[in-house]
C-alpha cells in the first residue's frame, strides 16, 4: 500500500509543481488525506509493537501453546478426580496420581522462550519503522511542494499588484489629459479660437500626450526606486 501511494504521490506532486491547476490540487489533496490516515495507522501499530517489546509479561501471554497446555492439564486432572470416585480402586488411583503428578509438573513449569517472540516482533517493528520513515519522507515532500506552490502564488500576486499599479498610474495620466482637453473644449471664448487653422489644437494635443507620457515614465521610475515595482 505504501509503494502504491508513493507511485501516485510523487508524480502528482511533480505535476503540481510544474503546472498548478485545480485538478492537480484536488488530486494532491486526496493523496495527502490518504497519507495522513495511513501514517496514523502505521504509527499506532509501531507504538503497540514497541509496548510489547518493552513488556516481557505481555509477550509471555502471547504464547497460546502454554495456555493450551494448561487447559489440557486441568482437563486431565478432572478426569483423574472422577476416577477417584471409585473407592474400591482408591489405592491404585492414588499411585497413578503420583505418577501423573510427576508428568504434569514439567508442563506447569514450562517457561516460554521469549527471545524467539522478541526476534519476531523486532522484525515487524523494524518493518513498521521503515514504512513510517518512507511516509514521513513523503509528507516532507508534500510540505516542500506546498511551500513551493505558496511562493509561486505569492509571486503571481505580486505581479498582479504591480500590474494594478501600472494600470492605475496610466489611468490617472489619461484622466489628467481628458481634464485638460475638457477645459479647452468648454464653450468659453479664448484667443486660441481666433486662429484659422487647427495646428494649435494638434500642438496642444501633442503636448498633453507627451506631458502625460513623461509623467507616466517618471511615476514608474519612482515606483521602482521605492521597490514597488521590479
């Protein structure tokens, strides 16, 4: 399951880093949810294995053969007690109990080999550690990709803000030119109306456009000196 998640996650994260889209973001979000859930389960299993390895009593309780031997011993003793009900064979049965007791003693005194179980659980514990390390590495890769995407988005946002500053500056200069033309376009008699040609109007228009362009360039240079624009 971990290998399958890795095969899906790394290409999806690389694709998201190369080109950010809503589909890629949705895919990475689902992968991140699966990663968090799987990491939680693996961490829980690892903790339980660590607890078992630290407690010899819990490991000894895992020997089911020992419990089965105890049940068979109790059942055997019960059968012996039922046979003791026959008073005519009390002496023979007591001798048999003595011999049986010597055979039961080794069973009740059986000590399980905890080292074998410890080696087995240790192997599973190392496997869980390896899986958890892979998942942690994948989670770090996800976080790095998220940081990279945030940096890209911040850069795009800054570019939009810069474009907004440029557009607003150009709009201001355009409005200033419109204001000047509006002043000259009012129905008020001035000496400029006495000329017979429109050359003066063209010169005035060129002056306004040129002046606005110069002011626009000056504003852009000032924004750059203030590090408002790149």
